C-alpha cells in the first residue's frame, strides 16, 4: 500500500510538471525542444495519410452500400465479431419481382416473356454486384481499416509518449537553469541526462514507425489496383449482360411490334407459315443459294440485290444510331454514333436486322445499334 502511494505521488508530480511546462510554453514563458525538419515532414505525411485514408474508406463504403442504416448494422456486426447476414442486392430483388410478375401475367405473353428475360439479366447483374462488393471489401476496404485500427493507433500512442518525453526533457532543462546550489545542479543535470536519453530513444522509435508510412502507401497502391481491376470486371460484366439483353429484346421486337418495322403497314402479324414462295418472290427478288441451307440473314438479305430494293410506301421509320458500327461486308451499312438514318424491314428478314438508308447509301444495319424514333 505504501509503495502504491509513493508511485501515485510520483505520477502526480510528473503530471503536474508536464502541465506546468505545457502551460508556460503556450504562454511563451518556457523554451520548447523542436524536432528536426525531416521528423516534422514525417509527421505531416503521416497525418495526411490518416486523413485521406479515412475519407477514401468512408466514401468507398458509401459507394458499395448507399444505405446508411445497413452500414451501421454491418459495423455493429463487425465490432461484435459476428457474421454479417447475407442480403439480396437491389438487382436480385428487382429480378425476383419481375419473375413473379411474369408468372402472374403469363410467361407465354409478350410482356411476361420480356419480364422473364429482363429479370434474368437483373439477377445476373445483382450477382456481379455482389461479387464486386465482396472483392472490394476484402482487397481494398479491409487493408485501409487495418491501417487505421492497427498501425495508426500504434503511431498515435508512440507520438503521445514522445510528447510526454519532450515535456519531461524541457522541464528538466528549466529546473537546471533555476538551480543555484551545486547539489541541486548536480541532481538537475542527472535528471536531464536521463530525460534526454529517454527522449532520444522514443524519438528514434517514433521515427521508424513514421518512416513505415511509405510502405503503407505501397500496400495501399497495390490494393487500389486490385479495386480497379474488380470494378472494371464488374462494369464489363454489366455491359455484356445488358448487350446480350438488348440483342434478345431487339430480336423479339419484330414479333411483338410487327407493324413498327414491316414495310406492309396494313399487316399486324408476321407472314403466316403457309405463305407460298410465289408471294414472297413477288415482293423481293430471291436468288436460290447453292451449297448451304438458307438461315438467318442469308435467307433473304444475302440473296437480294440491295440496289433493287425499294423502301415500302409506308412503314419506314427514322432511327438514331447509338454506337459506331463498321460494316462487315458490302451488304451492310457502316454507322456513326448519333447520326440519323431511315430504316425499314422486309418480309422474311432476320428480326435482328433492318434495311438502313442514308442518302444514296443503303445496307443492312443491326437493330441493337439503333434507337427507333416515332
């Protein structure tokens, strides 16, 4: 008990001495040991790293999970060392609703079929989003958190100890200046040597920790590259999924909205399967192909002479080109993004293609590259 009281009194004396030294420094009544310029630069670099890491970490969390209540819930699960429950993404939830709606409306109806196709794509997008969020959390967010909760806390602790050692050193210098008697001077000089040794040791330890910030930057740079790779993969998957969906929907437009594309404006359905070859031949000159069965675009477009094709009296539409398109052969029309062309369809054409005209130029164009206007 007596030992504890002595230690308590000693700690109180040290605290009081540091408080006096700190107050006098603020009032300009005491000298302060300054750190060298290199050390100050290391401190500034460390503070800058900590501040920007916190901001980047927070904003990345917002990007991955915009809902603040969900972020708080995940934070609590993490602090309680419990597994975060699995959640469906917004895309997966939308896919679920679309599939349920398609079943109610009838999966065989045009609307139901389209809902099923879009729902399946939304499900794939939701899965890609889940993979991206998991990858970003493991490869990017966790290293940033580990720095803030590990290395930075250690640096902060050692900096606090260094500041206390500096206050002790400057307090010893002040006592030495005030000492008059030889015995008091000898005692003050001994305390000063001890304080200087402890300050130098702590300064070296803190310097080593601060110099490790450069290694932290290298590690965070690697993590940033992995984040970009996972994000690029996510967007590439999303683009491909939507491109596939666009092609599926484009191929079904001719069946769902036949009056929109077919040259015969009076027709409200595709030509019946019983249409005789003579009827088709009267509309479009067809040359029999040799060596292979006609399929896709080759059944009509590959055999017709585009120069002989005339736009129908009704049924033509204006279309805006969404993307650049390079013609694969002379039967196709090259496109430039944002230009306007005239398009129409012919009986028997592949629904993924239309006939496009621009001035005196004419050729096949893919539907997925167009925005059809009224």
